[in-house]
C-alpha cells in the first residue's frame, strides 16, 4: 500500500499482513461511516475489486480465535442463503485483529420501517436450527438478566462477555432512576429457569446501522463479528428496541407475538432485560449521560408492554 494513503492509527505492519494473507495489494479508498475504534475502511484490491477492511486493537489473547469463529459462522450461514458479505481474509498483528470482506454497494438503513421489519423477520428465520459454534448468547443473557454467576451447565464466557456482565452488575449505582429500572427487571426475571439449549444462529447486534438497504430492500446484514448460538428471539428483541415509534406499533406487536411464541414469557423477559441492560451499559461506560433518561423511559415501556402481553 502507498505510504501516503495509510490512515492515521493503523500501523504499516497491519497493511502488510492484510496483503500477505489475501495475496493482493490493498489500497485505501475511503473511510466508511460508523464503527468503533478506526471503523470500517473501503479498500481496493489490485484486481480492481472493492472490499471493506475492519481492524480493531487486539483486546486479549483469544481475540483472533474469536474473529476466526465469526468467519466460520459467516461461511456456514452464507451456505444457507443468509445475506451477509463473504469474508476474504482474517488475520492479526501484535497490535490489531482484522478481517476483510466483500464491499456491498448499499447504505445503512436510516431507520426501521414496516417493510424492513418484515424483511428482517424473514431473514432471522434463516437462523433457525443453524447454531454452528459453541458460543451461547442465551445462557449469557440469563446470567446477565438474573445476576447469577452460573447456570449449572458447562458454559465458557468470552472475555468480552465477562467484562460486560461485570460492568452491568454495577449499573444500579449510577442513579436512583437506573437503580429502580434494574431492580424491576431483576424481579421480573428472578424465577426464570436457565435456557435448555441454544439451537439457532444469533447475530446479537441487529440494528439499523448493520442493515444495508437498496431501494427499500434489505441486501445485506453486516457486523456479524459477535455472532454465535442461542435463540433467534434475541435478534427479534433487538428489533423491538428500535421500533418504539407510533408508526411501528403494528410491527412491534408482531415482533412480540413471534418472540413469545418462540421462547415463552419467562425467557422473553430475560431477553428483554438483557437488551435493556446492554443499551444502558454502553452510553454510561462512555460518559454519554444525556441519553440515559430516554433509555430508562424506553426500558420501562418495554417491560410494560411485555407484562401486558404475557
């Protein structure tokens, strides 16, 4: 790669590693919107094909293994018609872990619509029975929602899951309002049993920014790096969170109905509580205090709706 086009923050060793793994020179085209750390970069291979490079600082000793797991999930699900871009290469240097994927000429959904929700519900059905990696998001959700350390099962958390669960455990100290919400959802989930199995592939971060659309049609689901096993109801709960507008009341009711049909009331409460806690943890950890009151209000609304439907 040309020296003058290396973006600040990414060392030369990373670009060299990418080129050696994919067997092609890689040239920076532009930054893409969104993403954490350095975000996603649009690059071009020597043959003229565009691709997307995502590189993040190496967070722990197993970081590359986790990225390779995600690569296997991508290959497995693409073989079953799941619309996620192919990964062209995965690698790591002493400081970063990266993956390169096909570029999709489409934009993130600015917001959800009735049509997009319907399309995404159909896409999520492709995840049914497709668990291919022992990375159980459902048992993790139970531990987060109930505050219990162990399910009595042989469960191994990733470092990220352990960090998040410990961070969430301290949320009640943030404010009286947050404490009241946390206490409410803990009581709601107190008697929920551990989930019996994790049969489905789970994306875990299905939000509008990770849905690429063209002419109102979903053409790709991206940012699949944390995918694993569990219940596809996890991704339906993600959509519920982003459907709290009056124009999406019908779509939200259909989502709730489908979730309750899949996992029942107790496990729906667990998944909803985990979603609320994750939505609170990130902005609180990053000092975005201005958004917390609205998140607390929405969290109570989620629980109110669920209680009315159970």
